[in-house]
């Protein structure tokens, strides 16, 4: 599963067309990481750059592909709103755009980065974006880690 970098408006359109504009999809899982750490000697390691990366697994009710992973590198903002009780988590159409040097993904096509007020839309902004076909990752099984002893 090789990563495909999104660089141009044509790359954005190709990804959105390939995944059906995220119609009838869901955000299955996500994984966030930074370059910050504490080593064995308890010394802190930090980066002065945008160091946060987010991987998101999406699944959908169509083939070719049935699932994709988005990799956001150099995350500037990350805003996730879980669906409330009694509501489904279906994405009907999404937005992917490049604006002011950042790639933005949002869970509705109506969302605009310049108008966001941290409302009910989930969205991510990052310096770089890559994606790959993850159709072999369908189903309920967790792919980014298993929560153990949480009950």
C-alpha cells in the first residue's frame, strides 16, 4: 500500500472522484502522533516545526476503493465532533481543498475554511496530505491499536 501525495487541485479532484466524494462513508479510526518524546534518561525531545501527524481510516459502501487512509502531515488544526447519541455517523459528502498553503478536509461539502467557527463540522488542516487504498481494512476490526482492559 503505497502513499500517493496530493499536491495539486487535479490531485484533489482525482482523490475525491476516486472515493465518491466520501458519499456513504464513515470515519472508522484515527491515529495522531507527534515528534515529542521522553527518552530513557527522561530527557524531553521536541521539534520546532509543525510535528503533528494524523492518519484517518475511512470506509464506504462502494467498491474500488472501499476504504482509504488519509495521512495529514504538519497538522495545523484538528477538530473532530463525534456524532451525538441517536444520530448516525454517515458522511454524505466531504470537502477537500487547498487554501492559504494548507490542505483541509471536512465531513461536509458545505464547510469553508475561512468561515469556520468550530461548529458541528469535523475538519483537519495540514501542510501535506497523502492517501492510500486501504480496501483490505474493511470491517469492525481495529487497525490502529486495540484498547485493552477498558471495561
